[in-house]
C-alpha cells in the first residue's frame, strides 16, 4: 500500500500549486445547494425522500466539489466526453440531480500529491477518493470527514448492502473508526492470481512452447531478451517488467508485479498468513510472511534475474505509465498482470501493432501442479466526504445508482453499452471505485460464457454482461478482422477468465488486515524498511544475507510487538 510522505509530497508539488489552486488567491467552487426554505409540502417531502432513500431525486441541482482520480488516455472516453460530462455523470444527473465540479484531476502519483496538498491545506473537496487506511485514520482523527453511518443505513440500496455482506470479512469493517463508518470503502472482489502475459507471435517465431512452470517462463523471457524476436536491436528488448513495489498488498495494486514468482517459493510478502493452515494457537512471529525464510529464497531468484537482465534493469525508475509504454511500443513481450490486462495496456498495444499476438498463461507454483495466491484485504480505496458538507449521503446514493440500479435499468442505454463495449475505464466514474459481489468475476464469466454457448438467454444478462456478450460474440464470428476493442473484450472476459475458473487454484488466506495499536505509530516505518531492503538485495547494493539482519532489526523496531498484537487478534477471532 502506498504510504504518504507528507512533507516531501507537498514540497514536490510546489510547482503544481499555482495551476491547482492559484496559491495566493485560491478559489474552489463551493457546493451549489438549493434549500427548500418556504417550499411547498410536496417539495419538502421530495427533499426528505432524497436525503433518506437510495434513489430519491433532489428537487434542485446539487453540485459537489470532487477530487478526481483519472485514468490513462483519459480513461478511454470518447473525445466529446470529459470527467465532468460523460455517460456516468449524465446518468447520475438524470437519476439524482447531482453534478460534480472537479477541484483537481490527476492520475497515479500526481493524484496522491494532490490529495496530500488539500489535506495539508485543510481545504478538502466535498468528495474524494483516498488510497490507504492510514490516511483515513488521520482524516477521521483530525475531524475533517463526515460520519457516514446514517448514510449507509438510509441511502445504500439493498443490493449494495448485499454486495458488502457477500465478503467473509466485510470491507465496511475497514472503514469503521471508533464505531463510526468514516468512508465508503471499495471491496476487493476475488479476481484470482496474476497471469503471465506473453507475445505468442514471438514464441512461435522462436519455436517456444507454452510455459507451465516458473522455470519455463524464465527461459521464454531469456529467449526474448537474447534472440530479439521483436527486432528492437541487440540489448534493446526489455525482459520481465516489474513495478518497484515488487508485490501487491491488495486490489489492483498487483499489476506488473511478481506475486506469482514469490508464490513459487511459498513466499507471500506483505501478508499475514498462517504457516500451518489448521493452526489455531500460533507462536509469535510465525506468520508475517515478509520476514519468513521463503522470502529470502525468492529474493535470491529475483536478484539473479536482475543480474542477467531478464528482469528490467530500470524497474526501480519506472512508473506504471512507463511500463505500459514499453509494452505498447513492442519493447517488452512479458509481464505478470490480472485478467483485465487486455483492456489496459494491451488494447492500446494491439491498436499500435495489430499483428502482435498476446496470450495469457497460468503459471503453476507448487510441485503438485497448483497455483497458490493470497486473497485480498477487504479494501484499499475509500471515498470520504468533507465533514461540513450538507449532503454526506450523496456518496451512497451514487454507489446505489452506479453499481445497483444501473445494472438492470441501464440495460437499454446505448451510451452506457458503448462505454462497456469500448472498454472505457472505470476511472471515468466520478468516484473511481468499484463495488460488487465477492465472486463477481466468476458470476460475470459464467453468464457471458453461458450466453455464448446457448446455456443462458442473452436477454437475461445485465447491462455490463450484455455489452461484453455482444463484443465476444462478434469476436467469435469475425476473429480475423476484429478490432482491438473486440479482441480485448473476448481475451479478458472469456480466455483469461476461463484460466481462472480452475480447480487447481489454491488460496492462502490472509488472516489479518486490520490495524493494531502499535501499527498506528510504527507500521509505516517498518514497511519502508522492508521495501528498501528488498530493493537493495535485488539490485546488489546489499548481500543476500543482509535479509537475516533485517529480520532482527524489523523485530526490534516494533515488529515483535505488532506480531504479538496480531497473534492475539487472530486468536481472539478464532475463539482460541
């Protein structure tokens, strides 16, 4: 999880300050609120219904200021659309009579910088997405955000509540602070392990067979680098690309990361995982995976790949956008990524080079042929509301419309269908999150595949499913002439998801995803220690045996106490 570097972020953003705020004469558009005042009883009833029901429409326009998280390539929206005027904002305006006014629009690290700036200034927009629980706690303890407990009760639809209830550990729990719900959390639905995405046309040119194990995958990457099937020139083909976070903590953070490689050594960094599945009484220090000896073995392998330039030797300097550029430009033919990788970045890669053939592969991590992966923490994104905003309920009303009402009632909305069919990114939504059932991916795959194979009536599909069904049907009928969008729809929703619908997948459950008392003051430093040491070992700055010293220092710096607290929390949860 991305940690905040408050002062550094503020200083780094100094040059952006003028553009964002005007610095000396800062003006942010306020909330345009109509008050009923001396309105008729009918109008008063309409206001009451709007404030206390999921779908009640405000009698007059509510304009709310928004800190907007954006996506690459303008989230793939049509040219005519903007983040303030697109299918989602128009649908919300029609249903609820609300409109966002964006205070800032930014993606990736710049978004984080902008969030830090508004927090430091004390001038929050009415609504904003934040990306970690530490920031949520700071905002709550600082009295800067609204309690959403009543909003959940009154303005979350039954469908939204059912989605949250579908998780073994509710994502709502992660947004609770001192018994109050301080954010609308994004639940992390189960979307399986990373797949290995490879240039199949390069493999065919070199006579390479499909990989099944990590060893076979490494040899394919070696052949790409050494034999240059992409004709990039000697030494110019990049090996396996990787983000400097190395492994993901939760949610979509694990694109371009090495979770699967670490899993092949039974190593699951950043996770609290029992070493013995059936254990109830744990010994302290037994189950924080980042300090286990298996990680040392995995780091040795990653270090070897780095030395042989089979791992991108500039990975520490790359942003997510930089990595995507390598793939789009044909400089790289291998990366680990989720099932939705065809939508981003591979759709753009296919548009630039229609002759490229990208395919996903399931890499097995155990001797008995299974693929181990960890399940995700309940939430890693939160939508917060400024404390004094008059309509805190607005975020649950938006969620109810976008993730429940729209599923069925948007079925014949041509604009909405077009968004899904052309793979417009979810960041086009005013609040850049997703809320769904824990098994949403499996449900969607089963429904679309069922319609394609005649086992399900297409007219029974929901709006997103039907849009993808039409694209997948078109691909099967015209695969040779299919455009990148059609290819991406089929490759992600059918081919990739079919690989994940596999009995050989084995989940290593994370047993703790909360925050202990000592974590509040020491966890961020411990995580920084962990990342720094991992990167230093991989790049050769430190020897592999420094891992053992790191474990000792990690314990002394608070890791031992935190582990005791986590152990106790897990024991209590298990009734031990």
